[in-house]
C-alpha cells in the first residue's frame, strides 16, 4: 500500500478531538502526506474548522454553528471550545516544517469562497490545496475565481438509503448533470447530491477529483473517471485487511483513513 495515498480524515486518531489544531500538528509531525478538514460558517461569517452543522455546548445542548458568533464559541464550551478558525489552522500549516502535505479543504457552507481563496493565498498554501465540497455552488464559484484550481466533488454514486435521507437533504442529478444552482449562500444545511453513476456535463468539466462512499464505489466507475484524468478517492477505511483488498479491487487514487493505526502499519518511505 502506497503511504502517500492515505488521507487523514479530520485528523482522526491523532488527537482526542477531530478537526483540531492538536490533531493537525500531530498528523503533520507523523508525516502524513494528505490531510482533510472541514469548514463551516459562524454567524459572523468566520470560517470554522468543523464537520457538522451543529455541535454540543458545555451543557450538552445541540446548537447550530451558524447561529453564534465565533468570538463566543469558547464561552459556549463543549465542542465549540475546540474549534479553530480557518485562519488559525492555515497559519499552523504554514508554520509547520512539513511542506509537502496536500490539503483537502472540505467546504460545507457556500458563500465564503473568495474569502477562503484569499486566505489560502495569504499563507502561501494555494498550490497545495484541493477544494472539496458536496455543494456544486462552492465548486462553480471557486472555478469562477480562478479556473484550473484542483476541485473535488463529493457525492453519492448509488441511491442513498433511508437513514441517509432522514438526516440529509438529498438532491438528485439529471442523468448525471448538475447545472449551476441559482443560490449562492448555503449555511447550516446537511445536504448532498445523488448521481446515478458518474457526473457529467458542466460540473464534470471543471473537476479534477471526485470523492465517493467506500461502500458505493465500483471499478468501472473509477475507470471512467480516471480515463478523463479525474482522480477518485473514497471514504472511509479503518481496517488494514479491507483497505488492502479494496486497493487491489478498485485501484483508487487515494483513501480516506479514520484510524491512526493504519498510518503506523505502512512504510512512509
């Protein structure tokens, strides 16, 4: 297994809390070659490093990130007290000695693309970033800002089950086509797109990568994308035997990893 194909998913296993500065630094210290982290917006528009649209405060209440100002997050306690801003995380990356690590920045809320683009530029990280999103709004916008950037669309490639539909707003592509949405701002939504097979049309033409669930992907889909120089990754893997078997069957370009022990298993050299 090629160590460089392993992506640290939210720095899981590298600290007690995922998407944390401690996890970031520990993953970089370890020598991980690719890391992925998520961005949500606070009420003030500050990009925060967190996956879900809600988090538990110190009293155990589930609160929407977009309803509170970033300056008040520490006082809220709980998960809020561990969330860095995108600026803090980008700064930490720029200061670390590990300069070859690829950065998969998964933007969960749309409307802040120019700010993130400028932030990446200011820290000299643009050449290392793959912009990732389940929201086509984000990817179309990033391409408008600068064509040719590395863009990754995450999507379901098989029809989502009842449990997934219960907690997500599921949109469906039209025979693989996802036209540019009219809306520009998407905040506090848990959503994604179902594409029956491969993405086609305008969105496909701007993509360099796609990311799909590990339990949905199949070899022919991978081959279709790779034939057009679109790299394919899948999430997520926690067991060595499964990872090795899937790497032989699917021949993906990268694999999201949720278990630090997998990084310890394979030779980084």
